[in-house]
C-alpha cells in the first residue's frame, strides 16, 4: 500500500468514526433536551463529515492537503468557544477524541500545535471550575494522551521516512542506488535544458574488481567499495550526487560543471584513490569515463551509455586512467 493510500484510509476511518461518535452524542443530547450541546455536536459532526468528503476529493494528494488544517481548526475552536460559553462541565471530555483526530490527520507539528492550543485554555478552565482532585487527574491524563499520540505519530513519520530512504539507498555503501540515478539524472537534464547550465557525469569503475573478488571474496570487495564511497563523498562538492551500481561501479552527477571542470574532478579522484592505502586490497586504482551533456542529450540513456562507453575506453587504455567523451551537439 502506498503512503498516500494509507493516509487516505487513515483519514477516512478517523473522520468516519468521529462523525459517528459525535452524531451519537448529538442524538443523546437531543433526547435529554440539551439543545445547545445538540447544536454544537451537530456542527462538529457536519465538519467531520466535510472532512471525509474532502479526503475523498483529495485522495491522490493526502500528503499535502491543506483543507484538513482548516477543518480541524474549526473543530478545535468550536469546542474552545463552547467550553467557555456553555455551562456544561462534561464537555471537557470531548477534548480526548479531538486530540487523537488532530494527531491522526494533521502533519506532526501542526497536530501537536493545534492540540496544545486546545489544551491550554481547556486546562485553565478545568482548574478554575472543577474540584482540585478532578483537575489533577484530567489535565495530566490529557497531557499523557497528547504525548502518547505524538510519540506514535513521530514514530510513524520516521518509519515512512526510513522506508523512503531505503528505497533509494544502496544497503552496502549508503550512497544512492541505480534506481534513484535515472530519476535524478532526468531532473538534472531538464534543469540544464531550462537554465542552459552545463551538466557532466562520471562513471567510475574499480580496476580489476573480478580479480579482487577471486582473491578477497565478495565481502572483501564490499569493504573496499564502502571505503571508496566514503572517500568520494569527501571529494565531491555540495550539489553533486553519488550512486553505487553493479557492485563495483560508481556514478557521479555533477550539475553546473563544464568539460574542463569534469576533467579536473576526474583527475583528482583518480589521483587521490591511487595514492591511498585501502583496506583489504592495499593499493587500488579506478578508471573513469566522463562526459558532459550536449544539446542533443535530452534523455538519461544517452548520458549513461556514453559515460559507460567512456569508462570502457579508459579501462582499455589500461587501469588508473580517465577518458572523456564529448557530448553530442545538434546545431539549430
Ligand atoms: N561538480 C564538481 N566540480 C568540481 C569539483 N572540484 C572541481 N570541480 C570543477 O573543476 C573546476 C576547477 O576546480 P578547482 O581546481 O578546485 O579550482 P577552484 O577555483 O577552487 O574551483 P571552484 O572554486 O570550486 O569553482 C571547478 O570550477 C569545477 O568546475 C567538485 O567537487 N565537483
């Protein structure tokens, strides 16, 4: 189930249950002749019902649906106004479902802020109107409920974030994976076309990777792969992005980098790697295939294929070398 679909289900269920609960409260109050509470509950049930319809209309955009904040602000302010104007101490119990609704539906910060805005005046009212023993039970109880629900929402947000990170991260190296490469490269190509800025890419391969596996095993190569990834993160500048592919290759996207620039950074990477002592293998070298976007390059395939071909050319020249393949230009 996607994140958006899960949220749509959660929002519909929360609004649906709240509507049923508040409508039952309204009927109960009508039955016993508490007309003011009946009107309040009917208004609130109408708002939660509107929330359900809004969830259905915006079902594809639940991650950023600003209407929920308006609906819940209406519900919370309605309840605050009622607490101060109606002479009905039991109304403070309505706070609990509203706190849960705030945190289930709104993003964490908005949910906590709105709940605190509801709790502060409610606590003042409870302290001033209810016996001390009641107040000391109700207020900590409400705060506990808010803390528990916030903790749950925070935990859920973190889990969703980690699932998102896992989907785009290589588990061995911690760099981005090949799946995310195409997505980012296409965005960078579109940006370069729109702004006219240069864009370069580098495909890097560890030399003699197959022989390293034969000698040190797959685990040995993975250790080396991880160490070189860390080194590359230290060499590239902010805005550049690093990807690990095929167990022994790297890919770098270098926005705003002209041909002379890509040659400088590629040479720096080659030199710094060949000069260091690496875990498992000791001395290691890499070969680099570089290219920059020409006016004819509008798709990721062109750049990826050309960078890969440049890497093969570099490897054919011998290990520890750089090959640059210029971008194709289409004259207007
Ligand atoms: N994308 C990218 N380009 C780099 C990087 N390092 C060097 N370059 C390119 O190489 C050019 C020359 O870099 P340097 O030799 O470090 O000289 P510099 O004047 O200190 O470079 P900057 O002040 O970063 O422009 C830069 O203008 C960039 O185009 C890097 O880490 N990432």
